[in-house]
C-alpha cells in the first residue's frame, strides 16, 4: 500500500456505497457495484457474527433494514444470509478486487480482538488498496502493534468522545488519519492534528462548506 499518496486525500469516497435503501441497500453488493462504476472509493462497515464470520453491515442491530430486531453479534451467518442484501466481507473483496480503494470501519461489538484478527487475516491475501478505521481506540492500537503496514484511522464523534475519550486517545493511538463528525472540525484538538483529516457523512450540497477544514470527505451519494 502506498501510504505517501493515499487515496484518502485524492478519491471521492462513497459512504456505504451508492444506495437509496429502497431498491439498493447501503453496504450491499449492488451499492458497491454502483460506486465501482463511478470509480469512487468505498467506505463500508464490518461486524463479526456469532460463528465468527465477518459481514458487511452498519448497525449493531438488524431492525432498521430488516424485519429482525436481533443483534448482529448474536446471529449466525445462516441467519444473517436470510437477508440477501447483506454480504460477507470476503464477497465484497471478491467483487471489488482492487478496482477501487476501500475504507473499512471495524465495529466494536465483538469480544476481545476477534474482529481485528479475522479482518486482518482476510486482508492478508487482498491485493487492492485499503485502510481501516474504528471509533474504538483499542482497535487502532491493536493494528499499530500487530499490523503496522495497514493504514489506520481513528473515528471521532461526540458519542465516542464520551464513550472512549477519543480526543485524548489520539496521541495514544498514533493514527495515520482521523475521520471526524463534521460538527467537530472546529475543535482545537482536531484542528491541530498533523496527519490526514477526514470528515464523514457529508451531503453533496455541504461539500463547499467543509472542504477547507479537512483533507477529504466521506460523502452520502
């Protein structure tokens, strides 16, 4: 991976692919196909199922996009696959296959570092360009210690500041980049960060408003 000329600065990054959650669901293969067709980098989210399979889905629970109200971590892959729009991480990597870069968010509902280990194992055979990110500082520290070659970023939101003390965790994590809620871009600690600075979930109509405050944006397209 070329860390000097990172896609994080230079690519349009589609938040969960290109979707409408009617005909095309977020984080689905169809959403990613649309992003690939446009040549956009893809931001996506990964969880670990009960039987240790990495799947691509945003929420901790299934209820927003399915008729099931259970937690992803409590479901087996067979149960998850009832919803055909939810892919495994490996299915996504097979589809993308290096065509566009990936920004991979690791969620924090798995025990220990099982998700980190599974994701890094799967990525060890992947030839495309990618970076990982998480709201959990412990995830970023794990990658810093055990997978130093993987570009890593700390996600920061008002919630994560309360939950993880994120602003004080920046120095401990030593991330290559930070990816922050747009409302935090004027925070002095954020402004003083010397690495790559991203802002997430930006609407297309808002890009001009935030473009001078960060290096790039993860956009809702």
